[in-house]
C-alpha cells in the first residue's frame, strides 16, 4: 500500500481524490506543521483517510506511552496505527499495546530491531530509507536485511524517508511491502516524460469514440 506522509489537511484532501492512496502517516514534526491542534488535526485526518491513520507516541515513559496510545485510539478510532520508537521501552510498549491496537515500530536501523518488532507483535516495521543511507551508508541494504529477518512473519515493512520516485521503487524491490511518501513525491511518481510524449502522439495521430 501507498500512504501519504503528511498532517496537512489540504494534502489529505488531494490524496483522497487520487483514489489510490490507502492511508496517512503522521509524526510529531508533521503535526507541528498543521494550523490546527494535534487533536483537531487527527480527527479531520481520520475523516479524510481512506484507511489507516498513523500516530506517533511522544511520551518517553512506558505508562505514559501506553496511556497516550489508548487516548490516540479513542480519538482516531478503528483506523488507528500507533507508531512506537524502536527503543527498549518502545518494544515493551509495543508488546503491551499490540494485542489491542495495531502498532508500527518506527526508526528501525538494524535487522535485530526488526526481529524484536516481530516478537513484540508489531504489524509494521518502519525503515527510514534515505536517512539510513545518510547514517549507515545504504538504506536499501537495511530494507533487504529486514525483509530476510521478517520473511514468513505477519510483520510487514513500511518504507519511509523516501526522496524520489526512484528511491520509492527501489525500496519496494528491496523488500518493502508499503511506502509512505510526501505529496510532492506522490505526484512525481505518477508522471514520466516518455508517458507524456506517448499520450501526445496518440492524441495527434489517433482517434477514439
């Protein structure tokens, strides 16, 4: 599936019109860019999203993270997916919440962390592809390693931090099951110069009904 990576209401409205964007992912930085409060933003996004809506926990203590996750679920409803950081406490919280609310372990940078996400019951394991390339040298190699570790399990890979259509396609070839992408990259993925030229040629030389 392909998700919109944004908390801007106007972006969500455009993505909904596309018809092929399946849901929306947010994070604290993206929510901070909204003109509305986080709660109001999430409620509007939940109404606009055709599928899952991801909310990232901001608390840092286990009990507070669990409470925040339950509050987000009450706010968003059945579309909720909780993004939980890949930390020792984060995995503990994932194991606690995953039987009740779908969870996505975010900011995974190793195959070992992907293995723990699987054991903790995460529905998704999130890899920041472009950021991992900057920090580790090869974000696609990380996705490939995660795919091997998670092969045959119910935990699927969501590739994030994608900066171009090519990087998005490469992430899928490396083993990602899903992509989350900003609106400008989503638009760019739908076009190619040769596609445009081919359509022009058909219209110039052909006819329809």
